[in-house]
C-alpha cells in the first residue's frame, strides 16, 4: 500500500434515502457521527501517506463557514 485516501459515502442512486442515511456516518445527524470524529482524531495528520480528503475538515474543530466544506454546506444546504 502506498497511500490511504478517506472519502465519504456517496449515494449515486445506489441506496434508498433511508438506507443511505443509515450508512452515512459522516453526516452530523448520524447517531454514530461522534465516534467517527473520535477515530479521526487518532490519525497521524502528518503522515504523508494519509490523505483525509473530506474528513480533514471534520478533524478541524474550527470547521466554519470559511472552510471549503462550510461553503459547500452553505451553497447547497444538503449536509
């Protein structure tokens, strides 16, 4: 293995809405979202072989409207 890239679960019409929401732990509304945040904090952020992708903003407690994720949330109001 050379690298690890973390990505969210996307629903490309693979799941019904309810099944997707049951699986989408990256969403703040998911009951186990806090567990995901705890696990992200355990990752060595300085390891060049690890790319957190979307999860980089989840690991940042200053996740706000100026971050790219904050802008996406604001623009699309879907998260």
